């Protein structure tokens, strides 16, 4: 696990935080697809769930903060902006930008369905969004405006791979991309071009995950890249040297996924068997951080044997030094030398760590003017004996940026942001190490060359500057804040000894030791160095700087020494004064900011007022425009309503026409039905007439047969009355002729009655149609219809009553006639004696016949008049005339007829009675048929009168 730094959290605290996070995620009862931390509020985190939603939880309150929806597929990546204000959630079909202050979606990246999204994320320490698609296209966008800044060109076809995984250095300058291949592409985002292709070992066929290994002293320019391949092994390589540094995982215990801590101290890996392994980076890189083995070895002379030049050669492989080869057959003898105390002391003084010798390094430096580039840093670290106190330096860095150097970029505008950040951190660490350096104005100029040289390792940079200040800046701060008079006097003495003319020139021109150059001239640094060596060798001891300066003192191991070689009370006073001035300046700035804020508020209020006035004017104009539009719309609506009313009127007219046509069709149908009914009635009347003719013919034949019977009876029983019988026969023939004429007359009158009925029926139909049209116009109400129906029912009941009474009278008459006939049969014998009354009875019978004929004529005349009257007014109430007719009929001298009939001959009387009964029956049948016909015609007429009223109702 490695050492725990003071700034790190206790392990139990991390376990508790992890437990809370797990419980919050588990409470959702859904699978988690992505997690994100480092929001603006550090206690909050984002979690993407299987239902395509994103939830924000608070680990302190353990409550749900927000619930964001909008994705239609699973979210597999969440990227948080460096400020913690924005977040990008990515799914296979879209990417969405969220504002984490309001948890509202700001923008949505829509793409074609054929082009999928691989990854969309923020670049570290910048305001740029990088979007990578499945067609290998990579775009950079401005976060605020979402303006496309650039697009990376397509990779060469010789090494074209489909990008699946990506990684970016902490400074956002290098992008690493990989996929289903053993090639890695490194892009320089500043130059926007592919600058290196790294080929992994042949065992690597696909890359599953990429992540840079952070370093606290590389200022974000990470050099080590972790590559997780398909075999479950994560290999860490140096992207500059392309050298495999170390690897974790194995074929037996493969890694499923891995993540590196923000400070680069630990690597957490989830293994394929489900276990969680945590690796210490310090332990993994312990062998790598060792300095290289010495290139120079001291070869001691062997006694009594001389070695050839070939025997002194060394084979160096992989940075390791092998011992010289021993000659065959030779023996090595050991010589015991006397101890040389002076030599040992000098040797120990020149000996440096890691087998280096200071004196030899000085000779090498004088000979070549520089050390080899590959080992220069290592040699200077050894010469300066840097302790590399990581813990102490981390404590200084953790204190943050010193208040003196907060606005460093204003005074020293450096183009490279990385150099500016490293310089700011180094100066802040020096100020935290000793207060004097926060008041040293020239410290940035002194430290900048070293910062530029050691920008990738801030620890070495800090210790080099601290060593330089302790040893080569001795006595510089004894007269602070004044210039170091003692050091400047020493320089003036050296100048007076070596170049008196130059010193006199300076004195003549009032140039003191506190001078400074306004202009820099180009000089050969080698000439300057040689001159310095010459001055050091030729300067007398009494004025030599070595007499005033202490020997070299390296920084102590573990903790840095306390630097207090300055007047503390002055520095404290200046610090207090500076703090007071800073507080006054802050108050002034605060007041000025307040005034500026008030002025800004006034300006903003004025702008808002002007905007409000403009908005009101726009609203007024918009209102007028809307009012005009509304008026136009109302006019359009009125026109549309008018057109709609016209269309409705047309539809109503069409509907009326259709109703009229339907009414006509209905009337025509009724007319056709009535015509069919009339034809049926005509056929029925014709059939009845035919049947009546047949009955009349049969009756005539019966009468003739009866007449023959009577004649035979006359011949048999009235032999002696031949003459009377002939007269009787003559009278009978006359009667028969009269009867036939009477029958013909009655038939003619009956046919005339039928013709009048048909004519009147046609007239009635015409009148009914006219009355129907009038009835449609009149629209009689329902009460009149009910009253009319009631009256009709009353009339029907009255007629039924009359019919019953007539039927009763007819039955009574038939009963009495039967009794009379029976009495006449019984008294038949007696009637023979009453012969003298025959003539009288005959006359009475003739009178009765005349009366009957008159009654029938009167009846037929009454029926014809009634039919005519009914045709003229079909709806008129029919008078109960049947009773009057019966009364009139009852007025006939039936009794006298019956009484007088007793005076007739018995056989003649029976024949006449039978004939009278038959004629009465025939007459009643005809009367009944006529009445039935009249009733049907009346009912049809009333029905036609009432149908329009019902339709109207």
C-alpha cells in the first residue's frame, strides 16, 4: 500500500465513505453504468443507472439531490469539468451537457444514426470538449460557445485503427488513442498532429484501457502510460523512450478494469476473478528510480603483472557494468599498502554518492565544458548532493500558492502556462520555506532559468535553487532590505585589483556597486567562464571571496534546514507593514469593487431600464400588430361565418328540396297504394256484381221453377178456375214484367250509384289532396286530432249500436214472420173459406209492394245524396240516419199487409211471402255492402286528413 502522507485520508474513513456510496447506489435497485466525482460540492457524486437516467447523491445528507433524464440508451461515460460546474454524459447515440448548479441540460449532441459515439470528455485544465466518434473523427469544441475549434486529421493508412479507448495527460497536451491493434497513436493537441506511433509487444492484440500515471513533479506532462490489453495484463511504458517500465496482472490473474489515484500513488484493479487488488506505484518503480550505475571505474594496479589494453575493456549492457575479464593462467596477488592519511582525507572529500568523484568530474567539466546530456541531470544531482525530500517538499506544495505570487502572471507574462505554473509553485514553496523570499523582488528572475531546465521535476528544481541560495548567495540578505554591501564591496575590491581603469571609469560616471544594466549585450559564455576561472586563480588571498564565504553545505536529509540569514526583525516589520498595506489595499480594492459594483448595478439598472422601455415599446408595437392581426382574423372569421351561413342555407334549401322530394315520393307512393286499393275495390265490386248477377239469374230460375210449380198446382187444384187462373197468370206475367223492369231500373240505379261513387271517389281524392295540402299549411294541433279521434270513436260506437239495434229488429221480424208463417200454415184450411177476401188481400199486397218500391227508391236516393255530400265534405260528421230509415221503414203499413195477407190464397200467400223475404234479404245485403263501402271511403279520407297533421306534429 505504501506510506500514508499527512494529507491522505485514514483508511477507515475511506472505507466508510465507500460504504455510504455503495448503499446510496444500491438503494436505487438498478445496475450502475458510470460514476463521476470531483463536483463543485465535494460531497456530491453522479451515478448513471440502467434506466438511462443520471442521479446525483450527497454522501453527507445521504439524500437524492437531483434526477436527470434525457438519454434513450445506456450512459457509459461521465466527464466532469475541472471547475465541477458542468458534466458531459455519453451514450452510444448522443452526448448531453449538463449544468450541475441547476441540473438542467444545456446542449445535446445529435449525430447521424450511422455514426456512433466512442467518447466525449473535457480536457484537463482547459475549457475544451473533445468528442471521438466511431469513424475515427475527433473534434475539439469550446465549452461555453460550443464552437468547433479544430478537427484532428486522419491517421496514416499504414497504421489506421478503429479507436476504442482514449487517455489525456494532466496538462491536456497529449492524447493517446488505441483500439483493436497493438499500435498506440500519440497526438499533440497543440500542434494538432500525430507525432508518434508506439508498437506494443506482439502478445498484445487489442487495447482495452489507457491511463496516464500522474507524477507530482512533472507539472501534468505525464510520461508514463498504462496500457491494459486483452490478455488482462496492464503494461506501463514511457512514451518518450518507448521503454516498458513495469506491468501488473498476469495470465492467471487477469485484470478486468483498472484506475489510478489522482496523485499517482496507487493503482486499483478489479481482477477477472472478482477480487480487488491495490498496487503501490512507489514499490513498483523502486528499481526504476535508482540512479544509473557509474560509467567510470577505478582500476587498481596489480603487483608484478602488467595488463594489456584489451584486458581493461568493459562490456556495458542494459545500463549495468561488468567487471574486466581476467587473463587466463594469471594469478592475482594482493599488495598491502601503507595508510596515507592525507590521501584518504582527500579521497573521502572528493567521493560522492553512487560512486562518483568530485575531482574527476571537475576535470571532465574543465576539459569538455559540459557533462554528457544523458547523465547531466544525474551528475548535478550528485554534485549538489540533493536529498530529494519528497515528504517535506509535498508539505510545502500542499500549503498552496503564496499570496505574494498570486498575480505573478501580471508582472512576468510567460507564454507557456506550464512554465508559469511550475514557477509559481516553486516560488511559493521557497516563500513557505523562508519568509525572506516572499519579499525578494528578484527571486523570480533568479529561479526562472532553473525552472525552465527542471520543469518536469519540481522537487529537483526546488532543491537546486535552495542549494544555490544557501551556498552561492551567502551574506546576500544580512543588510536586507538594503543591497548586500559586504558582497558588493568584495566585488569592488576584486575589480580594483584586476582593472583599476574600469573602476575609475565607473567612479567618474557615478556608477556605484548598486548599478544594474539597462541593456543586455550578447556575450560568449565560454569567454565569461574562462575569465571567471582566471579571476579566481589570480586574486590574492586577502581579497579572495573564499576568505569570506563558507564551504559548500548540502541540504539536510529528511527536513530542509532553517534559512534565517537575514535581519528577522526587519523582515517581520516589512512583513507586517506589507500585510497592513495588503489589507489596506484589499480594503481599498474592496471599496473600489463595491463602488464598481454599484456603478455596474447603476449601469445595469440603466441598461435594464432602457431594455425595459425598448421591450415595452416592442410589446406595444407587438400588441398593436397583434390587435391588427386579431381584427383581420375577426374579419376573416366573420367572412367565414357568412360563407358558413350561406353554405348552411344552401344545405337547408337542399334539405328542404330533399324533404319535398321525399314527401312527393311518399305522396306518390300513397297515391299508388290508393290506386291499387281502388283497383282492388273495383275488382271486388266487379266480382260482387258478377256474383250478384249469378244469384239473380239463379233466383230468376228458381222463380220460374216456382212459377211452373204454381202453374202445375193451378192445373191440378184449380181446374175449375181456369179463367181466373189465366187472369191471375196474366197478372203474374204483368207483375213479372213489372218486376223485371223494376229490377232493371234498380240495377241501373245501382250502377249509377257505383259510377257516382267512383266519380265522387276521384273527386274526393282530388279534394283530399287539396285538403291535404291545406292541412300541411294549417298544421292542426294534437288536441284537435285527439278530439277528432274521440268523435270518430263515438260515431263508430253509435253506428255499432245502431247496427245492433237494426240486427235485433231484423231478427225479431224474422221470428215474427216465422210465427206468422207457422200460423198461416195452421190456418191454411181456414183461409180457403175466406176466398172473398182474396181480392182485398191482393190489393193490399199491391199497395205494400208499391210502398216497398217507394221505400227502396227513397233509400237509394238518400244513399246517392249521402255519397255526394260525403264526397264534398269527407271530414264531415256522418249523421245517424240508419235509425231514421228504420223509423221510416217502420212507418210502412207492414201490419196491415200481414193482416190483409190472410185474405189471400194460401199457396199464393206462401209464394209471395217467400219472395218478399228473399227480396228483403237481398235488399239488406245490398244496403250493407253500400254502407261498408262508404265506411271504407270515409276511413281512407280521414286517414289522409290526419297523416299530414301527424307528420307536422
